[in-house]
C-alpha cells in the first residue's frame, strides 16, 4: 500500500527543517500563453534553459528600471 500524496502547500511544519525533496510544488503563477511562447523562443535562440532565460530577462528589466545594481555578480 502506498502513502497518499501530500497536498500542495502542506510541507513540513514551521521550524521542522526543509520539506522532503519528493514533495511536488504547485506553480506559483500562470504565465500567459503568448509570454510563454516568447520565453520558449528566447531561451532556444539564446541557448538557455527556461530558468536561465527567466533570470536573464528579470535581471535586465530590474537593472533598466533601477531596482538592481549594474555591478557584476560575484
């Protein structure tokens, strides 16, 4: 008999350490289809993973908007 799946958001109690690696997390937000398609195209052209593409785009936007320093990352 198998254990029931842990519902999304029902991790370990606060202060009990990190949640098990096998726990599946629900997506935090939904990306509109047009944005997801553009992200996929950008990642493919730039030869980046989806996560790397998101970080690249966010970094550029936040720097241009003045929320992130232009200094190099360590």
